[in-house]
């Protein structure tokens, strides 16, 4: 059995629970794929980061207010991070990514310089891109807001900021989030 077939089965199952969570996970995974490729991550690390980014909010399925995770109203983000951490640590084939899930909402200055916590910050920047896409109805508004958000070196690792900005200028990755064409590239990878 192909590992990515299992991943797609989980994606489809989550889509039945809440389509917004699945779309957000796919968008976050796509940006992680683009950033990871640009950062020259080796294939094993790239696969792990893409899958972790795709399911970084899986812990939200445990919380009582699932719909608030995407609307971001009165939402305690720590709870879903803890549940996601437990899922990845004990029930996934990627237990080494569990801390990346646990810390994916932490500012870079609250993290140690470990591979897991660096990957948590990579997931965070990708998560922020998708969140801004959800909040904005027009690409121009999104582009302005996301570039303002991403340029915060207190939140994100400077290397990730620089790589995202370069990627944004050279490719239309963010535009692909708006027109849905990112799924073609993501599905081809998965």
C-alpha cells in the first residue's frame, strides 16, 4: 500500500467533517512544499513537512468548536496544537514531527533551534499564508496583508521570510491558492 494513498484517504475523510479544514491544510501543505523545495530540503524531510503541514490542524477535530478554527473567533489555538501533537506522536507514521505540530503557533523567539522547532516555524509561516487567504476575498487585499504579516522577524525565521518573498516574486504560488490550481501541483507531489 502506498503511504500517500493513506494520506489521501485521511484528507477525504476530513473533508467530510469540515471542508474548510481540509482546504486550509492543503493550502498550508502546498506552501510548505514550495518553501521546502526552495530551501532544498532533502526528499524525506520535504515529505514529512508537507504531510505535517497538511494535517497541522488535525487536533481541531477533537475540539468542541471545530468551526472556530477557520473563522478564528474566540478560539484557543493551543488546544488543537496539543491534540495534534498527541495524534502525531502516538498514531502517525511521523512521530518525529509531533513537536512541529505542537509548536506551530509559537513565535520564532519562543522556539529552540532544533529541527523540529524550525519545522514548526516553517509550518507557521505557511499556515499564516493560508489564514490570510481565508480572511481576504480579493487577491490584492491578500497580497498586501500577507506580505505585511510575513515580514515579522519576531514571528518567523528570517531565512523562511526571505525564501517566501523570493518565491512569491518568482512564481505565482499565492495566486494559485486563489484560483485553486495549487491542488494540481500538490496532488502530483502526493
